[in-house]
């Protein structure tokens, strides 16, 4: 699966632009209901928020900031 990084058009959190990821998902129908798979690296089960309104499901994942091990020399990924 792959994901798309998007940036909201409206400033949030004191003027900062908020970045979010829209992961691709797989949805399966089983005899018991539905199964939804989405890759959300860095998001623990406790950080998931799932809402269902009408026929629209929203999955929000909150990541905890990584613990710094030492002095950062180079970083490609944004900090949480």
C-alpha cells in the first residue's frame, strides 16, 4: 500500500499548516462484517480514532513524538 501526503489549505494550531497522510486502504466483506486494513506507521492502537457518520468512515491516527537518542545530524522525516 502507498499513501499520499497532503497539506491542509487552512492554517491550524496557531498559524502552522497541518500535514496529514491519506493512506490507501483495503476493505473486505466477510460473513461476520467488514475488515479494513490501512498502513499507519508510527501510530499505536491507542492513538487511533475511528468515527462513522452515515456512510463515511474517518480514521485519524495520532503519533507520539520520537524520543531523541542523541544529537540529530540529518533528518528526512518531519518530527511529530
